[in-house]
């Protein structure tokens, strides 16, 4: 009887051990994962993309808000810091990707295809943003035309 209980206890510990280890990840593992996420973001050029988007968005905001002084916009540009943005993004990557996922992505972005993708991504993002703006303008023009036609036609 005692041998059966001990065997069952040993089997339970063997089965639960990995589960308990996953639930209480050491701080070193978390720090290593965060460091790898930073490396991944660097390899993918994510901070450059963020800066590029900000550089494109600020002129649009300036145009939409012509009464706002230039000093304000200069301050916005000055305050935009890629490192602080990366610190905001790290927990998102932590939440959705395992450390092994991050390591696999690092391996990919260190490959020739990964380098090509990282190099092309800023241009893809810029052109996609321009395409989205044009698409949005077309939709707005179409809806505006429909509204004008509705106003002209008798009810």
C-alpha cells in the first residue's frame, strides 16, 4: 500500500513538475526573453518603421491643425523616442509569443530572406500607408457624392 502511494506521488510530481516550472518562470528567463524581443525588434527594423510613420503622420496633423504653432510640432518630433516605444511593445510580444517563437523569428530575420524582408518592410509600410490614404479618400469622395445626390433628389 505504501509503495503504491509513493509511486503515485512520484508519478504526480513527474507529471506536474513541467507544468509548475512553466507557471513560475524565473526572472532570468523573463529578462532573456525581453532581451531577445529587443533583438528581434532591432532585426526587423520596427523602431525605424515607427519613426517613419511618425514622420509621415506629423505633417498630416500639421495640415489638419494649421493654427497649432511650429514649436509644438518640433516638440512632438523631439519627444518621439523609439526606445520608449519599444518598451511599450515588448509586453505585447511577451503576451502573444513564447521565447521559442521569438528565437525562431530571430533565426529567420538573421537569414538572407529575413534580411530582405526587414530591408523591404519600411518601403512596404510606406507604400501601404499611401495606398490606404488613397483608398480612404476614394471612399470619402464616393460617400460625399452619394450624399450630395440624395440632397438633390426629391423625397
